[in-house]
C-alpha cells in the first residue's frame, strides 16, 4: 500500500533567484506529503526538513555567481539519486539559471534534458499543465532555426508514444486524445509553405494511429489552439517551445506546472524563471510551485 504521505524532493534552484524563498513559503502550507528541501541550510532556515548541500560561495539575492553552478547541479544530483533509488516518490524543482551554469563552462540546456541524460531515459517529453490545458512539446530548448531538422518521423513517433503512455499511466486517462500541431503557417498549404507536414508530421501521426494512439493532425496552430477544439482533447502537441507555451501561459501564468514525461520517476517544476529582480524581496508568488507540488503528489499516488 502506497504511503499516504509520500516523500517529495524539493530542489531549491538558483541560489541568487527566488527559488529558496519560494521553498520557504511552501513550508507554511499543510500538504498531504512530506517535503524535503534540498540546498544550503543558510538559504532554507525555517524549512522543517532540509537535506544540506553546501554552497560554493555565499549567495547574494539577484547576483548570479557562476561559482555556484556546481552547487546547483549537486542539488539536482541529490534529488535524482533519491528518486532513482526509491527514496523519494517524486521530484519538484525550483527554477535554475541556465546562463550561469553555461558561464561556468558546463553545457546545460535545461532541467528536462539534464535529467533525461542522467536518468538514462530513452526519450522524454516536456509538457505544461495549467488553465485546464495540457500542452506538450516536440522540441524544447532550441534556436528556432534548428527546429525543422530536429522534427523527424522517428522523434515524433517516440514523443507520441511517451505522451500516450504517461497520460494513461500517470494521469489515468483511459484513451488520451492528442491534437498535433503543424509546423508551418496554414499547415504548410499542402507543401507550398513547407513540406514538413506532408513528409514528416502526417506520416508520424498515421503510424501512431496504426499503433492504437488517438492522435490527429497536423492541425495549423492558429486553429488548434481555440477553445472548442481544445475542450475535446486531452493534450496538444506543439512543434516548438514558443508555438505552444504562450497559449498555456496566457491561460495559467503563475499557476502552470512543467511536467517531464518519460522519466522513470515523477518530476514537476514551475512554469517561470529565477526572477532575479524579485529575489530577496519577499514578493515572489509561490503559486506555480504550490501547484507543482500538488501535481507531483497526485502523479506519485497514481504510479
């Protein structure tokens, strides 16, 4: 029988950002889980359960210091190890600053990619949840110029399989309905505005349907993301980051949750960045982190 109060790892994120203070605001809530905040105890004083990971240098709110990049990764590694070993039922992550990690000479494109590599996951999918919507991404943190060549029949097929599997097993949706966006304006106009829909996206959808996945498209993004169509679907699959996330964030900013599908454990996160300009002010809104913890508890309970 699953523990009624699962143990959740809460990573505190970039030490100069709002992550640590958001964690402290969570400590004031009554939640059906036991949270372990991972980070330097000097940043988390007052949190009931702290897993101490020492800073490399003292943190100053709003002032990035690449010297603490390895600290940020050490925090993630501690949570990752606990999830893989079954110590934690889920991981919830506060935001990190990608630029500070890269400035330290460490290649880092984001939590999603880092956790996938470290966990040995074959294929992961970034999905945002909020405002009654679920929006997944076929590609994540890429320059727009790199998107088309990173959309292949094989990668889309894997993404659709992960989406279908995790929507069934973690979200308990018996037969998920997935709407797939096109890449080009007007869905490529039958190849006249780009051939990705004809040559790549439509064949990948057809193969998924043949395998029993309820996927449809490609649908031009400007007509996919309309209320009537979204109301009949369980998830929308966008081709790139800024095709899908503006819609989700318009519907739920400050309350949205980022979920990584395809990992061997539950991982959720906030839908915003480190907000350096707010760090140390006490004005940071914990709404997204609260929702991330609630969703992690729900998904861990379904596992």
